[in-house]
């Protein structure tokens, strides 16, 4: 399933980052995949951790699913 509109409260880029974190990508791999810097990826991860109220990056996908009802594995990078 491809989502063209991100869930409410999240940007398109944040949903892309969530999907790639769920797929097991490192910050460097996410950066290469999205054409952004690893520092920007870490900033997105920090913002997501704050929004989702989790302490660890690895908790982001599960918290995203719980909060939005959207399975992060269905998120497609565009």
C-alpha cells in the first residue's frame, strides 16, 4: 500500500524515515536513500521520538503504529 498523504501530525518526510527505521536502515543508509544528510535524519528521528514519546529510536515504528494505526512497513519512500 502506498500512502501519499501522511497521517495527521506527521510530515511526509517523517513517515518516510519511520518506514526506513522499521525496515532496519541505519541513519547513514536512510540519508543515502532520501538524499539528505545523516544529521538531518537524526533530527527527524529526534522529532519523532519526542512526538511519539519514546526513549529509543528502535521504539519509533511500534509507537507510530499504535498512535496512527498505520503499519510502518507499508510506508513507501517516494
